[in-house]
C-alpha cells in the first residue's frame, strides 16, 4: 500500500464529495454524530476498553499480549466510529439541520468546509487510533513503517492532539442547540 497520508487525503476527499452531493445541512447532522463518537472514544473508549479486555482475558485465564491488546483496541474503536458514521448516513430520515441552504458559491464553500471537517475528523481519528496503538495495521501488511516525512508532520495535527476530549462534548451541546433553535 502507498503512504498513509494518501489514504488519509482520499478519505477526506470522499467526505467532501459526499457533502457536496448531500448538502451541508444534512452533513451538519453527521458532524454532530461524529462529535458524539469522538467524545465516547476519547473519554471512555481508550480509558476503559483496555480494562474490559484484561477482565475478559482474565475470565478465561488467558494472557493478553500487548500487541493483541493494541489490535483489539484499534479495531474495536475504529469499528465503533465507522458504525456511527455509517448509521448517520443510513436511512431516508437522518439527523439533519433545518433551514434553507445557501445556494451558489456560498453554499458550495460551506458544503466543502463541512465535508472537509467531517473527513478530517473521521480519517484523523482512524489514524490517531492506529498511532496510539503502535500501528497494528503494519501486522496486516496495510502499512509499511516508518511513516514518510509528510505523514510524520501531519500526525502532529490529528484532531485528538489539537483539542481535549471534553471539547467534543461541548461541540455536541453547541450543535444540538443550533439544531433545535428556531
């Protein structure tokens, strides 16, 4: 496979295209659900999932190797994020913001920015989950380490490194207030 940053950029571009097709009002609903999942992952997932894994392995009198734990954490939390994002898009009546969308260039720019934000949050979180778990995808042959110089630079700007976990909870409240205001 190619460099990790190429995959990151491809996922981000994919979200921008989806935002342009669906419109930014519907995408803001997805953004809200992404904020919810980021709060759950950063505040609870990375703290309590390792404890649950150890208790589960202890229940069966098995040893949990560090690399196995890293695989479980990265896979479980990545699948949780992907499930939330998929569920946010699935169905006809999804969680969306109300109002009349802007048309023309202004609507286009807002849709691109919202898609960029969603792509950055999803791909950045998936990358972060790999990074904090010592890149378990290397064992699957999906990635070859070391990271390229641009990837190492980009890794410093993943969402979880820029803002604290409580920020996601605050953003959920802000988005919900914006969603229900008249």
